[in-house]
């Protein structure tokens, strides 16, 4: 009798559980506004991968780890605190050298920055600049620039720099030549191009940034809800050594977009390194190091976007002597790619983006490499910061257009400049004439709308609080 009662109770419980499960599953197929819709008794099933983007070959556990990092970073509403949270943790990282003296390292620089090099000049100058106005400026400024070249290379001899050695003398001479040419052009063009009147000019500026790059295997701790495991992951933290930009111009607005991010030119992949070990390219790893982000100015400066940077290349003469001109030429290109990329990454950090929060729009800059005589122009567009994703998950690449190296002049003969090349002057004028412009979208989409932007601050000297002291009169009665 007792056995029969237990069997009957078990059958009743089984029927109730089956009925509840049937109703909960069936209710999922009812219309949202159906009166028969019932609330599910089970929590929603966690998807295998985080929603909102592609993850490629990344394991689900590691993908959720990156997703959690992104959510934690977005939850921080202040730019400086957001960057500080990423910089606090000490970890092993590769040191990226903007000036690289190691030969055959061009493939490495392209890969770690995910940069596609394109020959030529972007057509943004034809779209935004009046060619007739540029030709008139070239005709008017050619004799002025020729006089500057003659003065700096032939008429003046600064003996105090010769005491530091001939190489340092040549470096100082090249920098003084570039400074005088750039200052003269900005002064002469400012009346016709108002953005030059408000641009900020600096020399010997420090830049630094960090990012993560796919393609370097390592062991990493991956935390689960109930345990922590060590997994083979395929990315590495890369931090740039503090680079120097010799001359820069900054503006409060970004440059126009050279090419849209959805263009076919901005999609593809960068060839995998062969061999993949960074030490094969003269790179080194730092143990338990902290990172920093420096965009060449104090945070809160209204001129926070780069217009133009100029870097001297006399350091590459050592490479020419040791390995030949082709290796020196490649490493000068590495310097252009690295300085442009690091500067733009630091600017992106100041807009609220970082290695876990990818860009939503491109950033552009113009870079000039010169030893005073030979000039090369680069035009860089940063399209993505999510370099820790593989090409299947993130097909965007960064673009670097390069013009050929050309001589500004051939030499000095009988007190005159011989072989002056107006094409170099024309391109430099076009770089200065390209005006920054407002974008039709928010430049800080990941930050709260009510965030206090330091560059909008007007009350720099807060009012001094005045404390009113009331002295009460005390009367004594004798």
C-alpha cells in the first residue's frame, strides 16, 4: 500500500513539472501582448559569445573576458580615469621603438600597427584646396624659401654646435632650416587660411601610447565564475617607448577623413610575421611594466588634434653606412608609420577610445620626414584600435599613403640655390592649407553627455571663499 502511494505521488510531481515546462516553452511562441503569455520560470540562456560584434577564432571564455573589460571601461565616465584604469596594472609588454635601428624591420612595424602602405597621395587635397591659390603661393614663396636655404646652409656657421660634433651640427642645422621654413610659411599663409591663426605650434614633443596586437602567442589567466584557468591566447600588449616629434601643429578640430572606413581600401589583412617572434626583429620585452599615454599636450588643451608633424631623419645615416641605403629608407618609413600611429592612438585615448573600446570614426594626420634636403610626405589614417582581434573578426586596417623621397634643392653654387624643387614646397603648402573641420557626429560617443570637458572651461581662477567672522561684543557688569 505504501509503495503504491509513493508511486502515485511521483507520477503527480512528474505531471506537474512536465506541465510547467510545457507551458513555459509554449509561452515563448505566444505573441508579446497575448493574455496567455506567461513569465518563464528559467533565466535566459547565456549566448556562447558576447553579442554585438564578431570574435573570429577567439575562445568563448576569452571573448567574454574582453567583453567584460570593455563594459568596465565604458562604465568609467571620465577620460583620465578610464585611461588610468588601463595603465595601473603592471604586465609584460613589447616595447615599440618609433626610431628603429634594426634592419629588415619594416614588416614588423606594418604588422604591429596593422598598417597598409599605399603609394601616392590621397585625393583629399583635390577636394578641399583651390589649386590656383596654391600655385600663386608657390610662386610668391619660392624666392623667400630659397633665401632661407641659402642663409642656413651657406651663410651662417654656428660654431657652438660644431663643438658638439659634426653629426650634431648637421642635425641642428637641419632643424633650424625646417623651423625657419615652417614658421615663414605659417606666417605668410595665415591671412588666407584662418585655421593657422589658431593652431598651436610646438617643438620636441613627447608622445606615447599602448595597444594590444593579435598574432603573438602567450599564456594568460582567464577567469571563470567558479575558477581561473591558464589558456594559450594569441595577442600581446605593445607599449611605445616615448617618441619625439620635432615639430608639430595642432588644432581644436580634426582633419577631414581621407577615405571612408567602409571603403575597400580600409579592409583586408596584413601579412603574418615570418618568423613571428618579435625578438627576431630586434624588439625587446619589458617585465611587469606600466604604460602611459601622451598626446603631445596637457589633457584639456583645446588644440587636441594633430594637423602636421615633421621629424628629422639624419639618424638614419648610421643605417646607410652599416646596411645600405635601402635599409635606411625602409627604417625612415618605419619612423613615419610609428610616429603617426602612436600620435593618433594617443589622440583617440583623449576622446574616450582605447585598446578595448574601438574607434567609431577615423582620425587622420600628416607627417613629414626630412634631413633638411631630402623630404618625404606621409598621410596616415587610423581606422581601428581593436588590433587584438584577428582579421576575420576585424577586417579594418589602418592606411598610410607615402610619397617618394625628393630633394628640395641640389646644392649651393656661387651664393645661389641650385636645383630648387617647387613640388616639395607645393606639397608642404597643401599640407598647411588643409583645414580641419567639424564632424557631423559626436567625437566622444562613449562618454556621458554631461561630462565636463576641460577645454570648455572658462573659470580658470575660482572665486576665493570669504569667511565672515562676527565678533560679538561682551559687556561686563561690575
